[in-house]
C-alpha cells in the first residue's frame, strides 16, 4: 500500500517542526518553500544591525532535514491549491510543478501589515525576511555614510534621525540596537559627524512599550530605552511616511512631522496571501489580519485533510510567536501520523502552552515574562541568550552565532557591516519589474516587465 502523501508549505517554525515530527511516521513528506532556508526570525534584527550574518540564522532546510529519509525538500512559490483535486501548484523561476497530497499543512506565515497604507513599504521596510534585514542594514549604515558627506546641518540631521514604528519586541530590539550602534560601535569612526548625535524615535499607538509583557516590564523597558538615548512616543498613530519624513498624530490630536531618511516598520502583521487562496477555494473565513479561522484541530472546516498552523492560523489566545507554530506543528503531525497508521486521532482540541516572552533592549539588558515570573537586566539577558541559542537550528549555526555574540557583546565590534546597492534597492527594483521575471532576467532578455507583484512573493 503506498504511503500517504503529506505536503507542507513553508520552512519556518511551523513547516520545519511538522516535517521533523513526522520523521518516523509511515508517510511521504514534501516540504515546499519559496526560500531554501529555515529562518530564525527572532534574530533578524541582529542581521539588520550588523551583529550576525544571514547564514547564522538561516541554515539550509535541506541540511537540517538531510537525515529524514521520508522527506523531500522543494524550493518553489506556491501559486495554487486545488482542494478538490488535492494538489498544490508551485513555481521556481520558469518551472511549474503540481504535487498531489493526502494531507496538506499550510505554514506559510505572515507578512508586514501597513494598515491599508501599503505605500509606506517603499520608505519603511518591514522585517520578515533575510532580504528585509539586509535592506535595513544597508539603509541604516548608508544613513551614517551619507551624513558624513552631507553639506547642510538640516540634511545631516535628517540622515541621522532613525524612526522605528511599533514598540513590540522587534521594534524595541531594533531601536535599542540602533542606539547602541550609534553611541558605541561607530564611536570615533567618522570625521565630520558624531554618530552619537543620532536621534532614534520609537513610536507606538499603545500606551506602553511591549504591551503583552504587562505594565511593570513595559515601564522598565521604556526607562532602559530612554537611558540609551531612544525617544519613546506612545499613544501615537503614524499617518504618513515618505522618503524624507514620518508624520504621526497623538491621542490629543497633535500632529508631528519629523525629517528622517531611515525608517523601520515593526507594527502589525497580515497573513500570507495563501490564506485568501484557501478562502476562495473552501469558503473558510479570514480574520481582519487575513489569517485563516481554523477549527479546534487547526483544520479548515469541512476539509480535515487541510490544516493551517503558525502565523497564518487565527486561533484564540495563541500569539504569533515561534512556540505557537512549533506546538501547532507537533499537534498536527501527531494527528497525521495516527491516520497514516490506521488509527483515529486523539479527539482532544489543540491547547497552547504559554512558555513566556522575552525581548532584548541593549547589551546586558532584557526583559523576560514567564507566567508570573518577571525578570529584567543581565539575568533576563542571559536567559534570552541561552534560549535563543538553544532554538537555532544546526550545530554550526549555534557556534557561529556564539562567536559573533562574543565579538559584539564582550567588545564593541560588529563583524557584519558589509552593505551593497543591491541590498539597498533590490526589493524596490523587483517590485517595479513585477512577477515572473527572474527566468527572463537570467536569460538576458531586456523586455522583462512582469505581472503585478504579490506581497509574499
């Protein structure tokens, strides 16, 4: 009897841990991902600020799963899911392939949400991919380089003003690292500017930073950020972003416009466009963020063979963090393995176990919340280091990360400061060209205008 076919879409925490959990099951797994790597997304900000290389947090998926004899890894962008024929269509450059399935696990993740202002993305990149982090690195370090040769004080001040939108963990970590970069790492390396004069502004619509961490840790984090030189603006909604400035409105109606060349968007997420595709194929509802409203077993209602996990799944009381995806992956894998063995899966619904939250602020400063336990300072920072090192996939990546951390945290250097024009404008150039152009570019064709780009393409 042929093995049941499991197709997993996505190589993030959800996709990778589904494949891992099915290692000993009597199934044939095909993991399809638009990238060739597994991304440890919580450390993207360290790539963006020159601490880590992209390879340190993005090992090849094939290498991680090389010992899984029942798993095939395929690089491709999923373009269609036919839930009637039970097939997935995916494209890699000009090659289109259709893969059949008996069980489908959609772990395609989420992208950045600009709350209806998608034009902000041109000037304020999000941070969801390696490309995003490298672009932000180029924008941040280019701002200092351009300030060094700027003629007017006004232009210099604009270039040395960094705005981070969103005071969740990613925004807090980015703002803290830009402050440390300007005040410590770059000290004495320029002749016409003082990097420490850089202005770093962190903006959020909430009334505290890190809202899920509670008031006490929020206040502690804000004090730590302000001591490092970050200006924290709360109860403020960003109303406009352009090439030269950011404008926001506070709760009292006051509007402020600040000239700024380098902006980071760390506010809001929206589900992958595969969520909308599933909705069109099955009628499953989506929430306001474009996430799929699944049943108690993380399945699409009416389609028990199709499950959605991770950031693309709308599940009550499950936050969009790695543990939510990992626990969902293991739950779904157990159910698939049971069916493959001819057993009925456990009827118990999915239950998420909150293992806590943590965020770094700067060197030797972090906050950790695990149940009622709240930690700050160097103890929290050490816990953050240990747990993040534990979850990085691959021994080589752990060793590389540890060495980079030693250089950055025990000293003042950052080894990953290389920037290129391709990093700076590559995303915008590809968005301008549109979809389905890579193959033609590689063949040397000149007329390569493609289709309107997909946000998650």
